[in-house]
C-alpha cells in the first residue's frame, strides 16, 4: 500500500469553508476531492467531468 507521502496533491480552489483538490494516485489515476465543511466527496475523472458539467448548468 502506498504511503500518504507518495501522493501528489494539488489544491484547485478554496474558500473559508470549501476546497477542491486533486491527487495523483500511485496507480496513475487522478482523483478529485470536494470538501464541504466536514463532508468530502471523492470523484474519479469521469465522475468529476460529469459533476463539472452539472455545475455549469446552474444559473
């Protein structure tokens, strides 16, 4: 199992209460993480793309 230090993490955006960050997983896949206060939602690339498309539809 990979050590936490093996993950390459990058913050995409953050506010006082929310943040979005990515992690390059040891298997080569990039995952996206949406932190909403005490809840974190984890996405694989395809799920993230669909979520971003959904958010763009909000007016």
